[in-house]
C-alpha cells in the first residue's frame, strides 16, 4: 500500500473515533490531549506521596477556579509535578496569573501552561519525497504543531528523516499506526507533558540518561558510542550521592547522532534501559 494511503475498509475519521473510544475505555481520557485547559505545577514537596500531593494541589487550585482533575507524575529525576485540568479553558490564563509563585506546603510553586508534546521521529523516508509532500501525508492524521525534515544533503544518509509534533496524543498514536501499516518508513513515538517552551536541538549531540552510576565510565561510553561516528566531545555527570548518572556526547556529523538515538534509546545496558535523545540546546 502506498505512502499516505488508508485501507478502504475504514475511513481515517472512523479509525480516529475508534482510537479515542479505546483510550477512554483504558482510562486515558482525552484531557491529556488538550493543553489549553491544563496547567503544569512544579516544585512540589518530594517527601509526600502521590495521593497526598493530589489532594493538596486540588484544594489549592480549587480556590482559584473550577478544577476537573489533577494528575501527579514524576520527572526523570524523580521530582513530582502536577497537571491540573480545569473545566473551562477560558479561565486558565487568569488562574495562571493568580497561581504563579503561590505557596503550597511551604514551597513556592512553579506554575506554567502545559504542553503535551506528541512527537514522531520518522526514518527511511525516500529521498525523492519533498518536505511539502511528507507534511501533507502526515497532516491527514491530525493537526501538526511542528514539522522539521532533513534531506539527504544535511542528514548525510541515503534517505530523509523528519520530526513531527502533533497537537494531540490521539493524532500522534494514530499517525504512528498508519505509518507502520501503509509505508516502509520507520517511526518512533515520544509523548511528554511539560511546561510550554520553545525547544531547539543540537543535531550533532545526544543526551544519555539512566546510566548506572556504579559501573559507568568515560572509557565505557566511548567504547559503546563511537561505533556510530567520530566523537568530538564527551561529558559524564555523576551525582555526588552516586544515585544518578547521565552523559552528553557530541559527534562530528548529524548522521552519527541520529544513528545513536535510533539504536540506543531504550537499549538495556548495565542493567538499565537507556534514555537516549538529541540534546536540547537549552540543556
């Protein structure tokens, strides 16, 4: 089946509705798809469990507006944060102004508008396809927030690659399923909920997280990651308590960076599942 074609048995709209229905039955809901009615709340008390934090955050923000739900999560450094959903998107800006730097459990809250990043990294796009064509194919699966495509001249690969961020989780998951069914492209999905920020990436550098602090060393990192290309610089960071470790690797070419991300993200090494992604320029 050709790129961008969907089987005649079920329309795109029908498949989307079926996926949304499945997410609702699984308890995912659709509120995570909507960042317009959601605030990100950070700097919560790390000593409290999720139930206590949820109740505390709910009480705090219920004084500012009509809260529909509160979700408590933790970031890769195990710091808790909350996603507070409100019944009306129109009230979020006013609540944001009131809630910024307010105090909860003796801590000044970090309150920002949230953004659900539902991104696909797409590999093996035929070199003959132009960015306009690829974006048109991907746009039929949902609203695109951001699209970047690197052709063969820049990626130094025999094919093109693309990064696409959809406006909703449902669209991103649907796009992933259709890409796998209808094309020979390779795609990986990443979903994050975070404060709204403009993110840029260093296309020659990678971030490596979830390293084993008891076993890792610069020498071992070089031995594992140099197979993807020439390493210009490596920085290993180990927390003083020896509980966390991460590293940054800068390659000589973007193609080495992309190859490392594709091969190593999620790979098991020294008893840990690695988190490998392109380095954010603000990191």
